């Protein structure tokens, strides 16, 4: 219980910023290894590696909570499919056919979709201020991704890769909204179960890639990509994200997804020497302004009730 008291909203938002940094790196890696690692093979190795790293700490909790998880297997399966298997499989596959610009722009739809799913699934109404906060952050994403020229969105062509990424976006928004149904088991036990679902779901697709003759190109870059995706955007990020959704609620946590294009630009400046422009600063102001407004408008839980839980 003491740990819960230390998780203030500021702490939860700070951890979400770290999560978005990890996921921004994952997006860059997914695009960079195009041609070197088949997409579903990358997803399979990602979740297999994350599960192996997590198992020594989570196995006892999984065994202790197996009756509870089995009783709520439909919920566990749904969360594992939407948040682990479908989202990552669709995004990795889509990045083989579309640009990073299109992929980042499509992910900006996640906060609005989370609010929509909250309304559809749980009849949770969003205030005008909350909707405005989401739109403000999305405007910041548009400024960054389109280099300060919003009308350039009209010239973006969509292809099968964009459709795949969009499927992943819808899946992740559903996962974020549905996390409130997560069984009251130990977080590590639940996470290991979700990772195992991801492994089972990705294995047939990875096998089909192998049968089609697609192979991994060995090298230090490939090994580094595998290590990164298994540890930071998977194991570390999912633990932090699930806890933040529990503490802040789906809408507030989902809105921080809009930080990803900003972090992507900062990473490109730091690692690749790309310049930062005025539209980056303007986009940053819109994104952060929307998140701050969303935090200020976040519904407070009733006495004795934890946010993010039904």
C-alpha cells in the first residue's frame, strides 16, 4: 500500500514520459530493421525475450494467481491479444510498407479513440475540456509530423502499410480502455500471461515468414535491435504503462501517446544530427499544453476508489 501512496499523478506522468521515449525508440528500430528482420519474427523474438527476462520474477505470482487468471481467461486473452499481439504485429508489419511520418500521424488518433472506447464500452462521458485537451495535443503532433505545414496532410498517400498501422492503433486504444477490467492479480503475473499470449499469437505468423523464405540477417545491429525491443519497450514500458493507466485512468494515460512524435524528433536530433526547427517547438507547446490541460481536467476518484478501475 505504501508503494501506491508514493505513486502521485506527477510520478505517473513522469513514468509515462519514459514509456513514450522507449516506444519512440521501438518505432525507429522497427523501421530501421526493415529487410533485416521479418516483422512477425521481430514481434515473436520481442515477446519471447521479454517473457524470459520477466519469468524469474513473475513465475511465482503467475502460479499463485493461476486460479484467478483462469477464471477470467476471456479478459486476459482479450488484453493479451489487443495490447501485445495485435498492436505490435500490425505496427511492425505496417512499417515495412509505409513511412515513419504516416505511422506517427496515425498513432496520434489513439487518445481520441481511447475516449471513444471509454464511451462505447463503459458509458464514460468526456467533458468538453478533456476533448479539447486531446485535440490540442493532436494539433501538436500534426505540426511536428508535417513540418509545420498542416495542409500537407492532404498530399499524404495511404497504402496497405497505413491500414495495418491503423489496425494496430485501434487495437492499442481498445487495450488502454479495457485495462480497467484487468483481473486483480499480481501485475507481474498478469504481464507474464499477456506476454505468453503474444508469443502464442505471433508464432504461426513468424513460422509462415520462415516458410516463405524470409530470414534474419545476422549482425550486431540485429542483435542490438532484439535486445532493445525485448527489454525497454516491452518489459519495462508495459509495467510502467499498465500501472499508470490504473492510477490515472485510460484517457489521461492514452493522451501521452502524443509525446512519441516529439521524442522521435528529439532522438533524431540527438542521434542523427537532424536540426530542430520552430515547428518542433510549436508542436511541443501544443502537445504539452494538451497533456497539462488533460491532467487538470482528469476526473478525481471518489473516496476509497482507485482511478482506472471500475
